[in-house]
């Protein structure tokens, strides 16, 4: 085999791998912010409730002492965001009809009331 052909082939393969690895970084990304408060059925704030955007591969955040949470993530396409809130002793809440059109940065506010498990 021609050595020049092998060298060009290797260079082409390496460049293709680099471009493939960088494809997600080249896409335009928008920021989505989801925030709000979590409280019990009496209106008391629920600290340490776990809040997660399950379909954006985000790590969960915990609500603070006032029940407040804020999640900010970059996304590169339109779609549906699924918000999941859980706390031991309470029914898990899932809000799955959050539609994100990423033509601009978005912000959603969701105040949630959790029901205790009897």
C-alpha cells in the first residue's frame, strides 16, 4: 500500500473523530431556567425536597429552607421538559407537559404543593 495514502487516511479519520466529538459544542445552546417553591398542603415550605428535570440528564437540586428551587440548564433543541419533585413522606409530583421552544432563553416558574402520604 502506498504510504502517502495511509497517512492521508489516518489524518482524515482523526479529523473526522474530532469533528464528531465537537458537534454538540457547535450547536447553538439556550438556557432554560425552572424555578419555584415547594410547600405542603398547609402552605408550609418543604426544605430538602428533591427537584429534577428528568429528561435533561440534570442532577437533582434540593429546595432550600424556604422551599425554593432553581435549575438552570443549557439545551440545544425544542422539546418537552419533565419536572419531578420528591420528598420522603410525600407523594412524588411529575409535571410533564412543559414545552420548551428554544428560540430564546426561557424561564418557567412552578410553585408546587405536595400531599403527604397517609
